């Protein structure tokens, strides 16, 4: 049995309150992982082309205030 399968089995056995607590924990865990990835990508320059395109579109009048 893989780790994921073990986790799935454990998650299925959680009470409603435990599942709520797990969801809250996992949402925070996942958001932090996403934030780290975005930060790493930004530092590595992987987002530069997207930023350049957005700035060029804004300067060309292809943006609007939200």
C-alpha cells in the first residue's frame, strides 16, 4: 500500500470535526506551498515574461482599473 493510499484510508476514517480540522490545516499547508513556489519562480525569473507582457498591455491601454 502506498503512502497516499494509507492517507486516503486514514482520511476516510476521520470524524466530521476531524475532517474539518484537516481541511483547514491542508488549505493553509497548500497555500504556503503555492506561495513558496511562486516566490521561487519569481526569483528564478520564470515570471518575467508574464510581467513584461502585462506592463506592455497596460502601457498600450489594454487594461482597466478594477
